[in-house]
């Protein structure tokens, strides 16, 4: 967005002082939009209850219930080479799940603001569309990050000892993931005009991504690539390998339980690339709206 003509000098170029004023205006607007998204989520009791109950359901019920079958403990012998209990193995995936659901729920505010006229009022303000979009995405990402932290509180129940370094690594990865998924949610919200359509379509995108991310079941690292495709359906292995979320969950698993199925750098590279691409698409759609 170019500077307002009133902020330009007679030579046609903005003076440093006016350029600084414009920058401070954008920064203040960014903070205001971020704070609005955070406060709206904090006041939404339903979202808070969902963010707290979801990890309890997955960690304490699903994780404990399926734990004996993960390593063949029912029969008294280990049948899988992953040196963790099922509860420990899925814990990073549950962190990703909470971050993803909250990120997408935050993006629905785009439809809300469009329906009730707030977005129209903001668009005619001096704020650039990049600032407006970034403020909304950062707000949603912050809320998603907080919901991810709710899962980390349950680490003791999953018998996962976390150091301060582990937590800091996990928070950084969660921040990138939340930004990427919130951007994806905004892309969906820019193309779906109703609340009902957004809910159905977002679930149709998020759930397949999650369940094919190797978050609930691992690909046996003891097998070669060819052996993996014989052991598992070829289409399933392909979906897992080409799913960006696979590498995000793997990075979280490396930070929290120090276990990676892929090269550690791949998760960070894939998440940063996905966040940049999805934000660029969201900004393109937002500028056209």
C-alpha cells in the first residue's frame, strides 16, 4: 500500500518523519486488531472449554485406552520398534491437533466481521490490508498457541519429562504451525461465505490432514522405503509423505520426546514454507475481496 498523498512532501517522496508516523499508525492498528482477536477468544467460554476438554479426551482416554496395543504389551512382548508408549507417541500429535482446531476456529472471525460490517469499516481506515490481515492472523495464532500450551500442562500425565529447552523449542514450532494453519483458515474463509459452509469445509480439510500426518500411528522406522510400501497401503504412505503436517508433527515429536522419523530440519523448513505460501495466498484473496 502506498503512502497517503497527504503524507508526501512537495518533491513527491514521504519525509522520514511522516514515514515514521505512517509506520506507527500501522503498528498501532496491528496491535489493536491482535488484541481484539485475543480478547474475543478469551471471552468465549465455549472455545476455552473445547480447548481444555479436547486434549483430555485424546490424552487420557484414547492414549491410555490404546496404549497396551501399541507395543504388544497385552501379550507380554514388544511388537514395535518405537521406544515409547502410545500415550507418549501421540502426545505431540495432540498438541498439533489443539493448535490446528483453534487456528481454524479463529479464522471464522473473518466471516463474522464480514457479515456484521466490521471488516468494511476497517478496510476504509488508513490501515493497509496487509496490516489488517496480519493482525487477525497473529491474533488467531496467539490464541492457538495458548491452547497448545494447555496440552503441555498434561505432559506429566503422559510421563513426558519436559525441560525448559524442550518447552521453548515446542513453543517456537507451535507458533509457526499456528500461523500457517490460521492462514489456511483465512484462505478458506475468504472463499466460503457462510458459517455453516466454513465449518463443513474446514473439517473436510483439517481432519484428513491430521489423520494422514503420522500423528496417530507411526510408519515403522525399521523398514526401508520399499518395505514400508509393502507393509502399508501404497496410497497411505504417499499421503503421509506428501502431507506437510507430517513434518510439523515430527518436529514437535522431536522437541517433546526427542524422537524423529524424518530429518529434524525438514519439519521447520516445511512449516516456514507453508506459512509463507498460505499467508501470501490469504493476502492475495484479501486484497481482491
